[in-house]
């Protein structure tokens, strides 16, 4: 490990892999380390019963950025999977996002005008001029029926607190379509890599030195000494030893089981929107790949309070945490030899295509200016 590298990449997830690939392509040497026992970060997929299991929750690649789409297609062929989740409310099934199929099931309406009239009537009945919480904001946007059946329970499970205690800004808008279209995303490019995300990342970091089961912060000075520049994708507050306090996240827990049947729920993603069902959704992994295997694998996903040491998933970008992050950002700007990237390094929620785009831009900027 005495080789001198141009870049030390801390974290073998998507951001680090994209940056490493671009650096390698430009003739730079890279060492990638990760504290986990595998590459690909939270998009890691593992093969069980010939099914690609999304180990850390469902990941559907979608983008309207042609450059990003062409970039990832260098490393994988994508299938035609279209994200069309359904909601289960006490056994009633509704299409998501909110569209004419949803409104037909809920009210029996069949035309856009009828649906708009129903929503507008409910909005008027409960309208609040200056919504102070998520409940008031949601009812202002879509009325009480949609809120009660499809938003309230799911959101309270996601955030671990009543909607009346969640800030209104969390849902400044809600996707409502007055068409019979169950495609969750409007992006023109969408799919799942055939062979799984892990294989895609493997191809991305081909010929790059990788060391797993390695915690950068446990021996930071040693690892820093191996490279001219560091790309850090871990938690930004941990990097600075939490000197401004611990930034907060929501975390997830997963219960995965193999079932001796070929089809459990008929859809890749089913959200459970009542408050009593403890999990937020069930993922049936084979449907991401149109699988015909004799068995199936399902994962129940629970949103849980995060504490230090747990896996961080969703940054809580409320006023308190945003102000705290701004303090860390002043320290980030002083670290001239370190690039902070990704969801944890920037304390920012990113979709996968946004991660790829951010890493491409940063690599372009850094490598051109070296």
C-alpha cells in the first residue's frame, strides 16, 4: 500500500465509481476504499435464487439527461422497467402517482373535469391560508380523501411523527395527473440494469485498485498520505469529528424472505399507506427484471429513527439541520485537497442520475484544473 495515487476515493458507491472511472480514463491513478464488504454502496444488488435482490431498498434508474443515460449505458444494458407502484390502504388498491385511475377508484369519476371538481371541492372545504404543517399543506393541494388514504399514514411512518408535527415545506407540491398514466416518472430514460447494479459498478471501476472492509476515518492520516487528493463520500460531520454536532437522518430496516411461490404481490413495489401496517412498502425483486423464476423474494421496508452508528439514508433537511450543515460547509471549503461528494458528503438527497451528473461535473472540473 505504499503506492502514491493521484486520488484516494473514500466510498465505493455510485459517486465514487463515476469519479474513479473518469479519473482513470484521464490517465490518473486511483485507490478506492470502502468500510463495507462490497462495492456499489446502497445500489448493491446480490443474486439469490437467480433473482437480483436490491439489498438496500428499491433503486430504479431514471433521468431526463441524455448525457447521463449514455454514460451509464456504457456499463450495462438497461431493461424497459417502468416504475408503476401501487398503494394498499386496508386492502384497497390505488395507482400511484395520483392519476385518473386513482381518482376513479376513490370517487368513481371518469373524466378529468370530474376529478378536478372533486379535488377543488375538498380543497375549499379545508383550505388554510398559511399552512403550518404537512397535513394542512397536503389537504390544500389534493383535498382530504387523497390525504387520508394515500399520504397521511405513509408519511407518518416515513418520518416517525404525526403529519401535524412535520413542516409544511416537506411537500411544497404533489404530483397529480389528470390522465390514465401509471408511470411514476416523467423522465424519458428509465430502466434497471440487466445483471444488476453491482455488475454495472464493477465494470465502471475495472482496473482500479479497491480495498474493502476499510474504515478511512480510523487511520485517516495514513490513507491521506497515499494520494495527492481525496474524494470523500462519507458523512461530512464524521469527517470533522462532529465538532458542530451530529447531522440527523432517517434510516431504514429491511426484512427479506424467500417464498416458495412464483408471484407474491404482482408488482415490484406496493406501498402500505395505512398507519397500522408497520412497514412502509413491500418490494418483490423479481418484477424489476420481469422474472419467471419458480420462487420469489420479498423485502418489507421499515422507516426508523436514526442514531449514530446506524446506516444513514435520508438527510433531514429541516431548518435546524440545514443551519448545522452550513457550519460544516465552511470547513469543507477550507479543505483544499478533499472533494466532498454524494448524499452523505454533501448532506443532500440525490437521485441516482443526479449523483452521476454531479460526479461527472466534479471530475471534469478537478481533472481539467490539475
